[in-house]
């Protein structure tokens, strides 16, 4: 069971789990161990997982408590705790797809950069429920970028970001104290990746075929307005985190522009314009710490939409 790479899957949904495990079984390099943490799912994940016990090294554990509902990053952390001492961790998911040479590329990068204080990133494509491609991130513009550069790309809408595209060393994860936690884990991954990247000295690009993040209707909170209150609160906490963590960047005009774009995307796309004055105020109050001008402009621009929702 000794390996340099732990593939950790916090699992709850069965719908695409077989496709995910199929993509792991097709890896050109089998030097890894898969750890699957079943978040007390009502679906029979163990039966699906059992089909792969002879395909690759595998550890399955069913937790008695469903933690993901209230503390998803906490569930990620307890799943990572299932792993042994593999120096590299690939936090994957129960519905995404690996390129066939994914593990091979990770280990090739580790041969160059080492397996301590490193943070790697695959290209990312988004697919629907049927696996059809509908969007890809632009090509990497550098072999290595900083956590702050990554954050600007994400806030400004240049890239999408998903947990499955990142591989980090265990020492970076430990030094960071685990994941940054926000409600529903909304924005938790982005804050965590920025922090991990800074500890690792940057994000190293893994060129080649992308990881496929599945964004299926009714399978992802990104597509639902049911949790809009929680998403609005988490967004405000994320911006507050940025203001504190990158306090030396508060005067950066590029950050101001990126935040303006990000809040617009959250309000119009993620919340689908279903938000009230309290939601808007919470986000703008957080932005105010970085740029009062941007916060004032956002509040004025979207106040009418918030008041219109109140009148319905």
C-alpha cells in the first residue's frame, strides 16, 4: 500500500461514482492509493466501490455521521485523515473525471519539483451530466503562478476553479491547518488554494489533457437557489478573508476590478438575481474593507434589484 500519492474522494452521491472510478481504473500509472469516505450516504456506495477492489489499491470507510451537510470542509479533512503518509494528496470528487495520464503527470512533476512544499494544477474543463464538454479554462499563461495571481484570475472570471484540478503536498496541507471554512464550503476551496499556493511558493501547471468537472443540474449547489442565503453569507466571509489575508493588496486597482466582476457574477449568475438587501449589504460591507468606492458602486447598482425582490 506504500505510495507517494493519496487520491481522496469524499463521497455522497452514487449517480456518477462509477464513471469517476472508471477514470481512475484507466490510469496509465497505478502508483497511488484511493481513499473513499462515505458521508453516511442513503445510497449504496459500497456496492459500487466494491467492484474496483481488484482494479487499484483502495480503502473504503463509511462514516456514521453525515458531516457534509453542515461542515463540508470538515468532511474533506476527515477523509484526508483516512490516508496514510503519502506525501501528495489529490482531493477528488464522486462525480468528476481524471485524464488517463493524470497520476503519471503528477509523479513526473514531483520528480522535478519534489513532493514537499508543492502545489500542482491540471487544466480544467466543465462537462454536463452526459459528459458533454461545455466550457474549458483558457490555457495556462505561466509554468507557475502565485496564490494571489490565481485569486485575481478567479475573481475576475478568467477561470473556473474546482477542487479536482489541484494536487498538494501533505506538509503544505498540515502547515495551513487544513481548509479555510465557509458555509456550504462555498469559496472554501478558492481561499484554501490561494493559501496553499503561497505556502508552496506558487501553483505549478500540469500541461496536457484536462480534469473534467461535472456541473450537472440538481447535483451541484451552484445550480440551485435554495441555498442563496448561505452562499451570500459565504461570499461576504470570503471577501472579508481576502481583505485580511491580502491586507497589503488593498490598494491594488486590479483587485478592485476583479472584485467588482466577482460580486456581479455571484449576484447575477450564482444567486440568479434572487437576493435581498441584507444579502447585498453583507457582501458590499466586506468589499468596503478593500475599496469603499467599489462597494458603494455595487450597492447602488444592485439595490433596485434587491428591493424589487422584497416587493414580490
